[in-house]
C-alpha cells in the first residue's frame, strides 16, 4: 500500500504550463505582426530580399498559429 503526502499530490507542472502558454501566445502575435509587415513591402523591397508577390501572398494568408 502506498501513501501519498500532500506534497506529492501537488501539480508541479502548473507554472510550466502557463509559461508555455504565454510563450505560444507571444509567438502567435509575432507571426501576425511579421506577416502584416511582410504584406506591406514594396516591389523594390521584395526584389532586395528575393521574394515575389506570390511568396508574400502564401505567407500572409497563413493563419497565425501555423508556422
């Protein structure tokens, strides 16, 4: 028969969960901002970085949760 102490029954992963959640939300927000900025590049900017409008459209249309 095993005995459980109060300490052994505490969820020690709770703070890690919230930290991962906050980090995920931060990544999603950054993607959204970066894709919006990418969609605002000029033709010259696109040429300088070697992208086409189809590249931009493909990236900008992705939902924020998709890398």
